[in-house]
């Protein structure tokens, strides 16, 4: 059975791969009915819009062959930015699970609470968890300060 800790273990492993590719270590996994249907790492080196969440959603749409991602959950090691938070709302994902807050760009808690904004026609459950929190912090610190 796939549990949240195992999902974040996979994300941690993929973050290490992202660093080897000189990418910001942010990774996303999307599940549907408790099965991984897509995953992605940031690819912003050549295109600032290629965030892990956007890439993972694109793959999930293709995999499920439908317009919305109802009943899907997105797991990410860093709070989604404003762009990704709104894209998640538009996609109709049901839940965001993340580890680290993002004080500069955070769109689900830190700066804005886009997924829970009652003015929008869809709301997304948001949960902050602590799996591998120190390891994710260390990866980001090492990426930016080495």
C-alpha cells in the first residue's frame, strides 16, 4: 500500500536527481485512487513556467485522458507558488499535500490562500505535513548557497 511517507520518500529521491541536473529541487507527484499517475521535477532552467506541479498535471491529464483531475491529490515538497496554486484549482485536483512553506511565492498559505478562496468556483483541501522536512530544507539550502 502506498502511503504518504513513501510518496515523499520518492519525492526526496527525485529532488536529488533534480540537483544533479542543476534544477531547483522541487518535485511533484499526482495520485489517483491511491496510485501514482504522474510525477515531475522542476525544469525551469530553460523555461520559468516548467514547474514540477505544471508538468505533473500535464502528464496526469494525458494519463487519465480527461479535462479535470477530480479525485486526484498532488504531493509536493514545497508549497506551490501562486501560478501553480491557481493551475491546481483550475484542474480540479482535490487535495494539495506539501512539506515546506514558501514565504516569497507561496500561493496556498504563505502569501495567498488561492485553493481555499471562496470567490473561486472550486476549492482544494490543503495539508502541510512534516515528512523529511529537514532533508528538503537542506537540499534547497545546498542548491542555493553552494
